[in-house]
């Protein structure tokens, strides 16, 4: 059996997912929708998908599932729409910037028993998976401390910053999800410190560009996250897990595995500079996991609840920076 | 414009090349030929290529080029056949185990002005390319010493050994080619030492499993190669180039970029264990380069002469082990 | 000229400093004092220092300076005593566990214009110095984020824990000092999270064994510290500084620079397991710097104020864990 | 008991050994001899050794052993002299540049049952020792291939080159010894290739500056050595041993364990640039081993035979370059 999929939104991330669908043997990209004709046409030509409206895709009998890559403020409505249409849904993170709105969508999904998978691509990175496997095999003993370093090569445009919901909801949200995945225990409290060190224009828009976060679970496990919107040496993505009988870390990916030695020392190339190159394998594995979950009728590895909880941690972080105190997750969930 | 390609031989390496053709935008896999029906059918189904005889492919007007992946002893005849048919040819190394036979095929290619590219996949590895680029940019100054470490995870079956022409023609041949590429100057003399340390069954078949080679060019540049048929930690593939103002090295690829620390120390995974995984990107880039060369009417990056010269070095190495002396390339070329 | 030095306290750290004095060309170890005869005799015999009482050393005209290695609760009194005696003073951290007591000692030092150097050995580590030099040379641009990982091989005995003043005053205090040194700007606020994950006996004594700290300066620079009382792979001591145009890190020291590869992967030895081995070179450089400061009449590189401020940060961290909020340094300094 | 030692020759290497003697608890440096007064005085003052003539040292009843650091052409005569005087002898490599002269000295040593240790400092390097220990523990299985990379930061003065006996007897001799140590089996044949790539002035003096060597033992084990008189990135000293169930390597030592990341990539400092810094610990351990051997009456770890055999391999390498063939060790030993 093969899953027929439509991609909603043919922008940068929509193209990534279309390519991912094409790489999965038991999935077909049958339709694409985008208000920008050129974008839809590009995907249509490259992958042989027909261009349709969202309404047509909703009504289509030849579409089993949709991948939502439209602007964030449309995600929740589209989830509601397609959940009621009985179609499997893969939605890019975040479901919505508002916790209550996310919760109401998850109810619709639940009522309609639809498959909803939220796009946390990093969980599917081969190196991060090898790290997770080492933990599951007991090679570090009990997890005690998770440390995540995540720095973008450079800040996005101001327009993106303004609509992003802020660095915690836009960028740290990936690290919140990774931390939950590796702590293997729900976070109880969040402390966050934000600074504007990279670009004062980001501060002028009410956002931070440099943050540190500490989280604690009920048993005392801790996670520390450090983020910056700019790392001149490339896309810095590292994870370290410290446990009772060992530690495991995942290293960065350089542009090439070469080292040059000269009179000034030893030199390696910068890091892969763009999230799509860095996480190419992860995006493909992510869509393959979605297709597998739908076809086997099992729970997808990243659920709507995962999307909700990462947003809740972001919300707690925002409040923590405003009030200079640790914020309990319970305060946000209400 | 798009190049129509037929794959001759649908075994392990034929399948690799079929996949590579599928990944190149301006190439189509139109036909496949293999005496084993199941093999041909597998490629046919996966890539939509029609199953044909070699004679049909020879006569076909819809085939612009062939990729020769048949047994070694058929390579030279197929090159002659398709060169005379005016089709572009990509041939897996080696062209033949006999220097004179290679030379006669190269004459046929030359008389018919056909494109012939010989499959030295390693030249197309992204890391080795980054190393070569660093040299070309002058970052090590004048090249003085090339050091190549190349060890297989484990020895091939005895049957393979018997037909292989011996370790120098079968395994070291890749390193001979890389050395020529990096020395950027023809080799003048070859010394080789061979031992049987891995498996006495290999020795019983008149072959070595562990060898070291030293080569010298006319200006005194040197290359050292070390080979083993068995490395328990995986597929060991390293290059180091020492020059007048620096050095550059290409490192191995591990199964994952993680490190585990425990009471006994720090542990990284073994190396990628199979040449097809290790060189996936190289195989794709190699076929892309073939297609580009044919379409642009330019010289392919690895020519028939490269195939000849690597074989000549192998021949010199064989003679060197027999006579315990440095053998001049001129003795082999006659 | 050569400086005559007495060591007060001939326990583990006293022996380290006695050896350091012996390694400095322009210093002599002339006297040692310890209530435990065997300890004093060992140092006396090894370095040819006479055994004396503290009162004798106080009165001695052949003693220019003292190195205080006695129990923490005697440090401040000894500083007062020897400051008034006009002798140069090197005191192991901390001066006292109480901020006000430290302040009163610093006043005595100031009134008597004595040289007081506080023992923050890590600042003198060759690798950390190379990191600091890179920052001073502008190679990372403006410092934005300092990240310090500091984990002991294993927890000290309960008796030590009970008298230590807690993990922040005993262990993190080194990292507080390193953070101040690298931020090059005073810390304004401190948030700390403490857990008991290693040994519940430590929790039973009112202490933590696993902590994370975030600090912020007035301009928004941040430092993050992660500590554990136990790392099974050795003494984990790493620093990372992220700046506007680069980043610099200092790596761990393994027992040997070898790597073993076998069927299960690649293996390096554990980290140097004991602070005295790890920081041998640092201890020698530290005492050399003390001697240089006294002989040249200049400010020592780690002053009484550095000792005070590190303790103030520890105090703020203690209060932060109790109140689950960021604590301003001004609250502690009063 | 404590061994009284005299150092013959107070030049650069003599000073290194004097410092080493001072660092060994059960050894005293009692005398020093050097025709250059200033050199002898420097060692005398720093370590409290009396300045004496070689004749006085020969007759002295308070001297148990000598360390010979005089010019190479005096080594053999001094060995003969002090062997007959019944004193223990540590002699810097080489004993002599002539194999027969070495053999006659070894006979004198044998007749007088004197302890003779030859200075192959690298065997005492902590990292190389850890590598050797891993082999002895069976962690690589049977040793098959030893690969040694040894490059000096820059060539010595022409005057040194002229008296050195050539690169094989002067520089490669260390690697010949390390290869013998790690192969754990005598070498049967040697092939060497020499080039002049670094400095034509070296070629004008009849020497090479860039060499590769392959050696084979009777069971087929192989060792490959690569040498250059110039590595702009520092003193390159690496060893790699490949075996039946694994491999082990020893890495280089950089000036500091830091890494800088900037827009052009990741940068580590050059290698330690001077053999005395690089091998400080090795020199101290070497003299400690000499003292231990004398005091315990056991065979020293590097014997006169080791000195002879390394020279024989050098001799074979010289002949190999002249005749472009593998030279059997038996041809040299006669």
C-alpha cells in the first residue's frame, strides 16, 4: 500500500517535505497547494503533483494525508479542517503560538481519531538518534543532566522575527522538544535569561537573540539550553547527556572532514551552514516515520501533545524572563 | 537535453550506478542488460528501464551512453563494441587486467573519438575533493609526500580473490589512481612489499593481503600506500598530503558522530563498514560528471589513460614484490 | 633576590604548594607548620624547610611571605595576623564562608598594604590561559556567552561536605571566578538550580550534588555553569566562550593521547582523574605569579576582591535555589 | 641507595640529562665535564655538580655512572674507557656511525659486564608507552603493520648535516628503534627511498631530506616510516599500529588544548615545536629507568644491541637508496 499525500504550502519548508515524500518508497506526492502560483508550479513539475486548492484537497478521495507547511497562523484551522475530513496530518511546528488554541485543535484531532504528527525534525537526525539509542541501551545509566547548544548561523529578517512569537517559541522550541525527549520525564519548572547581544534591532522588536534556559523535572533531572541567533562559524547543533554511569554527546557536522595544517596551526572547515543541509537526512526520516505511523495505524513518534508541551515550555520561558524567576509548567497549563 | 543511458550488468555495482543515474537530473536510465533475469528485473522495476540484450542496446537509437558493470574480462570487448557504435562509455575499473589489452582498447576509443570515462569513484568523494581543492589553492605549497591508508573491513571470498588479478590490480589500484591525482606528476618508480598476515588462504592463491608501496616521481615527490584486506574497526580510508608550506588530511567517516564516555574511557562508533555507504555521494557525483562530460563534449575527469596508468603501477608493484627492487614504470610501458 | 616562604598547613594542598615553591627559582621554602607532626616532617624532609609554630613564623625575620593551607575556618584570622605582621600572603580559597568576615579581613589587608593573593589555581592553567589570550587578542570579538562544564570524578566524604559551605561555596566557586575572569564585566544577577542526583546522603546534609547556574552582567553578557559531583569518566573541566566574531573552547586532558580501534569502535582513555595531576602546571604557575607580584610590588593576578566576589556569587546562588528566582549581587553585597 | 652520576658534555642534550638526573630521587649529579668552561659552569651552578676532567671522573671513587653527551665521534672511545673503569654508562645515540666500531665497543662492554644503556628517549614517552601497553595487553591482537610519521619542524644547520652520518643514521634511527620495539620481531629486509625536496643544500651535501622506508620481518610483519626534515606546523610525531583485532595510534601534542572557531573555520594551535619540550617527560623517565637498571642490576630497557640494530637498519637504508632494492639486514651484519 502506498500513501497519497498533498503538501499545503510550497515555500522553503514545503519543498523540503515534498522532496522527503519523493524519497519515501511507500508514499506518493499527488497534490500541492500554494497561493503563489510559481511556488506550486515548481513543486508540481519537479514531483509530478497536481496543483489544487485547499478546498479541492479537502474533498479529494485520492488524498490520504496532508503536510501543513503554510504560515503558522493558519496551522490550527487547517488541522481542524483536515481532522474533520478524516485525513492524516503532518503539521510543521508550532501548531499555534497560543497554548489554548493548540489545546482546542488537539481536541478536534482527538474527537476525530486522526493521526497528527508535529514536525520536530531534529528527533530524526541519525546522530541524535544514535545518542538516544545509547541512552536507551543504558550506556549512561540514569539521565541526570541534558545540555543543548543550539546556535543559528545568523538572525532571520526582522519581518520573520516580528511574526515568530519570539526566540523561545520559534527557535528554542526545538531544544525544548529535544530536552523532553532525552530527559524522559516531564519538566516541572523553567528559568530563562534573555539578552540582546547580536542585533539591537531584534531588541527593538521586543525579542531576545541570546538566551540560556535551565529546566528541572520533578525528580531533579536538569536540562540546560544555550541559544544564539548568530554563530559566525556555522550552524552549531550539539547535545550532551550526563548520567550516573557515563555521558554521551553528539558533535557538529563540518562542511568537509578535512584538516589543514600550516604555520599558524591546524584548521578544519566551518560547520554546515544551513538547516536544510544539516538536517537533510532527518527530514527524510521524519516523513518516512509519518507514513509508517499512518499505514500501521500507530502513534506517530512526535504527537500533538509533544507540540503542545514544547509550546508550554516556551510560554514558561517567556514569563520567566519577564519575572526573573523559575516558572512552574503548571502555571501555564492552568 | 537529457542523456539516455543503459546499464550493462545489474549486479551490486550495476545497481549502485543505476541509482546514481536516477539521481542525476539530466540523465535517464532507459535500458538494463544482465544474463541473470532477476537482477535485470530488479533494476528495471525500480527505475523503469527496459530489459534488453547487449546487441539491442548496441543497435538502439534511444541509447546515448552505456555504463559497463559486467565482469572484468568483458570490459575491453564491450568498450571496443560500443566505441565503434559511437556511444559514450563509462567503464568500471579495471578496463582489463592486461596492460596491452587496455592499450588496444584505448586505441579503438581514440579512433572513434568516443568519450570513455573509467570508474575511479574515490576522486569524487566530497572530502577527498575538499582536500584536492585545498592543494590546488596552494594551501600546502608544493606537494612533497602523499600518504594513503586504505583498508577493507574484511577480505572478499576466495573466488573473488582468484579472479581479481591480485591485491595490487584489485584494491591498491584505487590508491594508485588517488596518488597520481594528488602527486600531479607521473610516477617514475614503484617499490612494493607484500605479506600474507590476514588469511593464509589468500597466500595459498598466490596473493597478498597486506602491502606497503612507495612510489617516486621524477622530481622526487613520493607517495606511500598501506593496504590491508582486514580492519576490524571498519572501512579505513584516509589520505594525507605533506607539502612545503603545510599539510592536509582527510579523515574517516564513523557510523555516527557521537561519543560515549564511561569509566573505561571515551568511545566513538566504528567506521562505516561498506564501500557503498561510505562512497554513496561519490558514486552519484561520478555519474553526474560522466553525464556532464558527454553533454558538454569535454574530457571526462577520469580518462582511459588514468585507467591504463593505474594498471601499469599495479603491474610494477607485482614485479617489485617478485624481484625485491624498485621497478621503473618505463619497464612496464615498454 | 629570592623570597623566603613558609607554608601553613602541610596537608594535601599544602604539599602541592610546597612542591610549587620548590619549582620556582626565586623562592625558598624556609618553614612549615602543621599541628600534625608527620605532615610537617614530610614537607620538612622533602624540601629542607624547618618546622616551626605559627607564632614563630609570625615573628620570624627570615620569612617574607606565607602560604595559608590550613582549614577554611582559620583563613581569615591568619590573614589578619600576617597582614599586621607585614608579610605577603597567599591564601587558599575561600577566605571565609561568610561574606562579612571576608570583607573585614580585606580591610585589614588594605590598612596594612599587604600583598594578598587568593588561590584560584585554574586561572593559571596553560590551556585556559591560551583561551584567555585568544579572547584578549580579539579573536572571538565581544564576549557574549561563557559556558563552563566542571565535574568532579567523585564526591568528597560526608565530613568534607558538612564543613564545605555547600557545593556553590566549595566547588562552583572556581567556576564563578573563571566566569568573572572571562566575562570581563561584573555579574549582576545569578540564577541557580540544585538537585540531589548522585548521592542522597549529600541531600541529607542539606547540600546539592548537581547544579546549573545562569549569570548575567549589566550589558547582558551571560555565563552558564554546569556542575556534578560525579563523572565516571574522570575530572571534566571544559570552558567555552562564544563571541560576536567567533568562539573558543578549552578541551579536557586524557590520561594519554592514544586511541584504540577495535570491532566495537574507537576508544580513548578516561580523563586525568585527580585535580592535582590535572592542574600540576597551574599550581606551579600560580605560586610563581605570587612570588613575582611580591618581588615586583605589583598587584597579584587574583586578589582579595576576586576571592570576595566569587563568594558573593556563591551566596547569591544559595539564595537563588532557596527562592527559585534570580538574585541580584547587590542584595548580597548590601 | 643513591646513584652518583657524572655528565660528560654540557651542551644542549647534556643539560637535558642533567635536569633529568636532578628530577630523579635516587640519583645525584656529582660531576660535569665539558671543554667549554661556560657550559660546564652553567650545569655546575644549577645542579651543584663539581667541574672535572674526564680523566678525573674516570678515576673518581664517588662516581657510579656516566652519561655520555659528547660529540658522536667520541662515544665509542668513552664507552670503552668507562666500561673498563667499571662504571655504568648511559650513551646518547648513536654509539658510532660505523657498525664495526659499535660492535667492538659492545664487546668491551660485554667483557667488563658493565651496564650500557643507549638513549632512545622516545620509548619513554608516556603516550608511546600507553600505546605499547595496549599492544602488550593484546588489544590489537597480532601486530601486522607499524606506521611511523616523524617530521622535524625544520632542518638542522648544514654543519650538523655534514657530521650527522645522513638522515637515516641521524633522524630515522629513532624510528628504526621504535619500529623494532613495536614489531617485537627482528627486521629482515629494508627498502628506502630518499628525495631532496626541502633544501637543495642538503642534497649538495649528499644527504636526503625526505624519505620513506618499508621494512619486513621474517613472519611478514611490516613497518613503514615517513620522514621529512621540515613540517611548518611543528614537530610531527605519530605512531600507528595495525593488528589482527584492532589498531592503536598515538597523536601529536599541540601547544595548547584549545580550539578557535571563526568565519573561516575551526583552528587549533601548531604542534609543540621543539624536541626538548615535546619529550620532556620522556627524558626524565629515561634517566629514571637507567638509574633503576643500575641499582637493581637488571638489563636496561634500551641496550647496546638496540643501538647496534638501529644503526644496522640505517646502514641498510643507505644501501637501499643507492641500489634501489630491498637490502637484507644479514648483508650488513655480515
